[in-house]
């Protein structure tokens, strides 16, 4: 008799599962903390990677200072300065995108993400102009490398110093090239974020991906803040 009157309760009555919560986490907060921790670990490995490049540059600059001074004078400081301003502006728009996500302002989030993408594109475009100039001037290390070929007669350096400038340009292309690669990857992620934000994927209680990407973008900008003086400014003066 009691079986015929048994009451069946609906599973998980009163509990609403957040679709943004992955099954291995108990709460959104726990998921966010784990995600941010993983992002910081990744950035630490990136710091070690670029740190090795910076260390190699400083060592070789002290070993071949005259060559590094001559090579640094051949790159355009005006383009480097413009790119520095562009990246600083992109950091601002990225910070505003994260702030907009926190407020739940979807249209502003999309607007600032697009602005960040455009500024990143401007940076890469200017860098492409620089690379093309170095190619035309035969300053790309390889079989066609000839530092003095594009220099005015009164600014040409001795043959041994000219050959050593290839070390500077090898490091220049390695360091700025890796930085540009990070920018290209960032641009791809930005396009994905814009697409997802357009479909309302980042509500105020779950915008961790936008926040983590903001950390990545600021890191890439900070790397350039070190690259600019190191490659464009410092080496223009000889070490006494």
C-alpha cells in the first residue's frame, strides 16, 4: 500500500548547475583560481624563455660592441617608437575590455576587443615594414648578408666589424620575431574572443578567459617595453 503512494522527488531539486562550470570543479570560484594559476605558470615559463634571449643579447653586445653599435644605428628608431605607443594603447583597450566584461557590458567588451585587435594589426604592419627594409638592405643573416652594401660611404665599418653585425641582426630577428609570433597568436585568440563575446559567452560571473587573455596581452606588451630600449636605444652608444 505504501509503495503505491511513494513520492518521487526530482533529481537535484532546487539545484541549478552553471553551464560554465566544468565537472572537475565544485564552484566557479575554484575553477577561476585554477585557471589563473595555470596562466601565471605559463607566463613564468615565457619569462624564462625571453630571459634567455635577453641574456644572450647582453653577452654578445659586450663581446662585439662596435658591431652592435653600428647595427643598432641602422634600424629605424621612429618606427620602434610608434610601435611602442601602439602597444601601450592596446594595453589600455585590453584593460577596458576586461573591465567591461566584469560589468557585463557586452557591446563595450566587443568594441574594446576589436580596438585591441586593430592596434595589434597596426603593430604587426609596422614590423613588416621594418623587416622589408632590412631585407632590401641585405641585413638579414644568410648568404646575401652584406651590412656595408646599404650604408653611406662615410659610415661603412671595417670588414670584420661588418661581418659581426650579423650577430646583432640574428638576435634582432629572433627576439622581435618571437614577439611578433606571440602577437599573431594573440590576434587569433582575440578573433575567437570577439566571436564568443558576440554570442554572449562572457557574463559578469564568468569572464575568466577574457581576464587570462588580458594577462597574456599585457605580458607581450611588457616584453616589447624591454625590447625597444635594448635593440633601438641602448646599443647606439659604445661602451667605454
